[in-house]
C-alpha cells in the first residue's frame, strides 16, 4: 500500500473541500478510490472533549480492510461545522 500517495490525496482533498460538513463521509468516499485500502468496515468515535460550549474536539477511527484513518476533528454543534485538526493513516 502506498501510504504516501493516500496521505497526499487526503490532504489535498480536505484542503480543496474545506467547507465540507460531513468529513467522515468525505474521507470514506476518497478512500474508496484506492483499491489497496480495501472495503469500508466502519467508523468509531474514540474520544470527545468539550473545549467550550461552542467547540468540541472529536477523535474517530475510520476502519478499512487494510488500514485505519485516525481523524481528529474540531466541531461547532451550533453551526454544524467540522474542521480537520489532523489525521494519521496506519496499516493493520
């Protein structure tokens, strides 16, 4: 699996679509373009921290057959906006 190529594609895709409201679905769609990651298994909320009433930090593990994307989001529940704080791609 070419993790460099996948990380670069995710980074560029997320930068180009910064107004995306559902980042989890967007990452799932982008990853489906890479055959080597395998089929989507599921997404799990790993952690949630309320920083203040308007900002929540969430950590997700998005699982595929051959890799996992660890995603850190900052969300505003009042405006339904999500912003990627960072992500990591790791193999299984």
